[in-house]
C-alpha cells in the first residue's frame, strides 16, 4: 500500500526522501492487528508470514470441579497476494491443552492432549480503496473455512476427552466477514466483524460465533520521521468482543456453554523494513457466560512477522 507524505510531517530533505522510498516498496512491513489476521497487509506477488506463540489460562470455575485450563500453542500464518486486491491466507495451529479438575470422588486429575489443530483457509478481497496524501482507507470482505485437521477423538484412562478439550472439532466450519483499515503515517486502525457457522460432528456441535474486533497501532518512536531510523515502535490497543451460541450435544443445548466476552488488549510492535516483532496481552473486562462455563483469566500472544 502506497502512502504519499505531506510536507508538514517532515521538513528535512533526507526525511522526505526516506519516506518516498519506503512508500514505494510494497514489501515493506507495517504495523497491523495482533489478535486477528484478516487485516494483515500483503502486496501483489508477495508473501507475509506470521509466527505467534499463544498462552491461555482459564481457571475461574463456578462449578465444584475447580477446573484449571491451560493452552499453549504455536500459530503459523502464511498470506499471499494473488492480485492487487485478492489475498489468500492459511492459518496452522499446533496446540497443547491441559485441564486439571476435581472428580466426584474428590481426586485431582489431569487430562491433556497436544498436536495439530484445525487449519483455517480464507481469502480477502479489497472491494473499496481511497488514497490521499499521507493516508489510505480500504474495506475488504473475506470468507473461508475451518478444516477438521485436528484430532477429535482423543481419550485417556478416564475415557474420551470432552469436546472442548479436543484439538479439533471434527466438522467443516465456514466463516465470513468484513475488515476495514484506516492508515496514516502516525497511526493505523483495523476493525473487523466476522461470523463462524459451526456444524455438527460426532453428535456434538459448537455454538456459532460472532466476533467484533478493533485495533489501534500508534507510533511511539520516533516522534519525528527522518533519515537513518532503523525501525518504528508502535503502541497497540485492541478490543475483542465474542458472542458464542450454546453448544449442542445430541441435538440438545448445553446450558453450561456459550455467552459473551469482552477483552481489552494492550501490546507493542517493533516494525522494521522487512520484519516485525510483536506482543500483546488479552485481558477479560466482562464475561457473561452461561451456567458453569469456564471463564478466561488471560491470553498472551507474542511472535514475529516477515514480508518477502
């Protein structure tokens, strides 16, 4: 994406030259949202690769089971600019899930599983674009499918693992939405709305999922643009709202599933010409879950991104 620089942002000739040169290079890395991948920038004929490490902890359990869930993961994202407007993406998760709980007999047990999760494939098409001096705005619908690549029948000495602990759902789940980006030389805003239709497998069906996400990336350093700057430090603040319908077991609603969650997510990104280092912490500020559904405590993401 090319951004034209207004002269008011830098009065030095080297600074103007630097900005003109970097604006003309479509493979330059830029700031982007961290908790969702639909806004990742990628130029025609180029690739973007993101690698994130994930940690999730959820132990706020209203039931007598005293459940303590920990998820560790490695999430790989590869995007390709098929045309100037069409980008194709794949998301591959490797997960390690561990659940401690108290049985009806009072014993404390651990149930865990690890391996490949469900892979996501999606395409994004930029349907609207408006460029002006020092800023650009674009809107892009996207659609894709989550493939049943993760195991959905793992078991241990206690029997089959619960569906929510399995690596995969066993079902083919389409999703779609729209993402918008407003970018200037000082900051960028990404926002998306997405809906995922979960289908049934093995007598179990996860509830459909609605997500509303927004991300602000604001340049903290350098304050003034000029020549000789090796990279840019961005402060990131994201908001994530999730609504999940109740799961269905054997055709009946599970009363201990579904509900709404709202996260506030502060983070940092260090952006150079070709690579980005990033980290963000998702903190729940409101959770209205049904029945004895397990509440999240924290989600941490850290990693890097390269354009090539």
